[in-house]
C-alpha cells in the first residue's frame, strides 16, 4: 500500500512558493509551441531545473538527509565503504601509463592525493615493483592554494617534442573547464601565458605561439546544445577578442570546429573542420588555398588517422563513392598527398571490413602502424595494419582468447605499444611490445575479491521482435536455479557504446562474494555488433532497447537464476533512462532500480543540460510525429500511471552539466507527490562522472550496495 512520506509533505511546502519556467523555447511551429508551453505550465516540479537556486538546494539537502539516514546508518554501510575505499586507494594498483615525449605519464589518486597528481617515470622504472615518480602537477596543492575544487581533465602538449602544454581543470567535476598554459621544463604554469576561462570546447596547439580555440566567445557562438561552433586563431600577445575567426558552423549544429590534420610525427598536413549535424552525423571540410572544401563522404563517416602515408576513414554506413562500395564499419584509405591535392579523390582502398558479429571498437597508431581493437561476439582481439608493397596487410596480436583486450597506450615516436586484457574475474594484465608485435606480460593487477568457484556464462534472450540479445552472468559458487539469488542486471544500450566484460573489482568484493549474481546485457542501441546494432534501436525504434533489457530480465527469471523479488537493475546517463523505462514499463519485474545521472523527462530533455545534442539518438519532442515516439516511453510522465513501483534509488550530481540533476530531482519529486517510496541522493561535486575522489566514489558505491541488499537480500 502506498503511503504519503515526509518527502511529500516537504515537497508540498516547496510548491507553495510558486514555480518558474526553465529553458528557452526553440519551437518550430504552433503545435510545438503549444507542446512546450503545456509541458512547462503543467509540470509542478519544473523549478527543480534551477540548478543551484536556494529553493532547489533546500529540497536537495532534505532528500540527502533522508537517504543518508536510510542507507548510511545501515550496520553494513561502514564495512562496505571501507572495502570499496581500500580497493580504490590500494597502493598495489597498477598505474596506467601514456607514452609521451616527456616520459611515461600517469594520473594517480589515493588517500594522500584525493584530487590526484600528474606524474612521470621511465619505462624501466615502471616495470619494477617500486617505480620512481616525478610529480608534474599536484592537483591537491593547486586546489588548496587557489581555494578551488579543481578536478583534473587532462593535458595536451605541443608535438612532437615541445615543452608547452595546456592543462584543463574543472571546478567540481562539471564538463566545462578552464585551460592554462604549463611549462614542462619548469613544471609550473606560465606567467602571462595562454589562459582560457571556463567554457565547453577546447584548444589545440598550432605552434609555440599560436592556438586554435573553440570556446564560448559570447552571443552567437554557441549552438542550441550549448557547445561552441566557431574556431579562432589566437596568437600569443594579442587579445583573444581580436583573434580572427577561421571557421564557423551553424547554431543548429550540435557543435562545430576546426583542427589540424597532424600525423604521428607531429607534421601538420593542413586544416580540417567539421559540423556536427546531429550527434551521429558530421559534415567534414579540408582547407585548400584558404577555402573550405566539403568532403564528399557519408554523414556517418569520419577521418580515422594517418598511417604509412595514407589518410584513413571509418564509416558507419555503406559508402558508395561512385567507383566502389565499402561495407558499413569498414576502414578505408586514401593516399595522403592525393587527398591534399583533391580532397574528394575517389582513389580509395579497403583496409578492413567486419565479418559476421564483428565490429571495431577503436584505433591507435604508433610511428609506423595502425592497431585496431575488435569485438568478435563481444570477445576482444587486436589487429595490426601496415601498407606493404602496395597493399594493406594485417596480423592478429597474440593476446588472451575470450577476454576483453585492447591497447593501453602507444608511442607516436617508436613502435612501442602496451596492451591489456581482463574479464569479469581476472584483474588486468599489461603486455609490452617493443617491436609492436610480440607482447610480453609485464604487470598484473592484484585480485580484489575471492573468485573461487565463480563462473562466467553467456546466454541469449529473445526480445519482443524475435531478436536474440546476448548477456553475461557471473554466478557465485553454489548458486541454485530456484529463483532465490539476488541479481544485479546492468545495461546501457545507446550511442553505439559497447558493454564488454571487465574486472568486477568492488562489485565482486561487495556483491558477488556475498552471494549476489551480476549480469551484463548487450542491448541494441549499443555497439557490440557494429553500427547496425546501434542504428536499429534509435529514434522511432528506441523502444527496442527497452524491450531487449526487459527480455533479458524475463530470461533470468525463466531460467530460475532469480525472481522479481530478487532482481535489481542499474544504469547511468542513457543507462539511467534505460532503467527508468524498465521499471515504469514492467514494475512487476524488479524490486530494485538504481537510476544514476539519468535522462528521465524525455518531453523536455532538449532544454535541459546538453539535451539538444542527443536529438539524433532519440528524436525531437518539439516535432509532433517524433514526440509520439518519445511520449510512449518517457519515464517521468509514466510515473503518473498509478502502478506500484519498486523503491527506486536516484543518484545525481549538482555539478552534472551534461544530463543535469533535474531529471532525477523531478522524478523523485513526482514519486513523493504520488506517495511512492524512493531514495534520492545528490552529490554537490562529481559531474557526469559521478565522483571526483576515491572517498566520494567509495561512499556512493557503499550506499548503492546497501540499497541492493535492503531490497534484494533482506527479508
């Protein structure tokens, strides 16, 4: 039976103070204007879209207090938090590296350095048990000195061997950040050097005294998605306001910008530019004699790198260039000098195309070769490509079978490369190949949980339209197929992002060791089986993703692995939307749902955070036909269906400027008004990544596991 909670009482008091509209209306016709106004005027919780208003933050504080009381006072919380923190802060973690011209670089966070240090060592030192590190940048010290909650976002340096870098820092973990010039010789910021204020966008080096800058330059320089669409050429010693604009997209683009076409040696071969027509489509340009020439390539194709004197392209759709047809997901090459003379030359050759159930995940280059990480039925492999005697040849790198494998880092200056392998139960192993083809294991991460007797299995569920949807299950020793096992089902299913096995770490220690099972679903909308796997479940077909997830849940129950009383689901961002659609469409199938940094109000998502940039994935609710697709599944509106929902746990961050915390806030507020039980927790920092330091990450993970135990393990 539903009961009105103290949250509902607090919410009614807040509503009495009135409401305000949030977000601009980019309406296209009378119908869309009416829809926009209707949603705003009939949403009593729209004031929660005000990120840091006093009223919104008071609501957040009240919710956090209630959730902390429900979860952090549980007698299991502190033990779980300590377990998670011990794993996150462990001194014997293998520090990941990047090959750079200024050393082997690592970013490290631990109990003494919660915000982290950027440090470097040599390869020989790293291979020892106790490497010697030199600190490049101490983020904790910088934050303390400046009184800012700095989060390190990365550093880009002038190739091939320049000592000047641009350091990116975010205040609190949001996507927007500042950029400052840094000197690798003095290991300090350059006084009077290049400095860019907080903004989305970026900057890249042209030479020691020149940058290409794509930032917020004021009115008329941001898209409807709030990303930059202009690029300026900024010379040292001049005002950025006077920097000449070299490329401009359109306000209707997702984003747009210009960059240098640079090979692994650092040689510049020209300027390229792009316009993000949608999240998944781009128009590319190459500058010839001061004019931007549009590339005649598919909107779902893009430059992929420079190798052996060739410019490579990747395509997510079939590409017919008038001379030949390249399959979707192929890699295609064109002679670099021929391209520079005629960017639309059709003298192209096929480098690679996928076999059935194969897809490429990513690519890396050394000084002389291309390495492509593939998925073959969601199992990893790495291929090395070279142009030899007029043709492209490949060889498979000898890495473990039936594991997730890939490139950890590659050198632009030599053939040195580092690979890794992992699976659910095996901690990561690093392999070094000095010659680029003969990997030897050099480091293995310590085990973080007892995997004795645990097993990994792969099954398939039948979705609503008959498509077979694979999933992995990690089962604890002695698990009975009687439906009694507490089971956590995780999914994503969007933006062509693949979900592959990786070491469970904290989940293995805190959940599976205690008798829970873990399931990873490979849903349409993801990229596990190539672009078509993604494109078959977007826009008008997005319901297929939700159907796939529900089918996996039903299959788990039918096989006796678990039952609705013991089945929980979890996902973040697009995965948070996935979880929201699952528990609102099938509330009878789940007893726990962790909704992290979610999209949730899909009828207003284009006005919230960076929502307008994802119209290519979901459609535009301002257009009546497309609104109809979305209205059928938008979880926020479905909360008014009167169903008996499980006790949901919403997790957001005030600093999330991507999906925005208001999605989770409004969902919780609506459940409160309806008398539904739920939990809501919002961190002040962390952004879309969900944690800026290990203490915060450990606290959040412990709260989630306590919640799952309360819902799925306790009587």
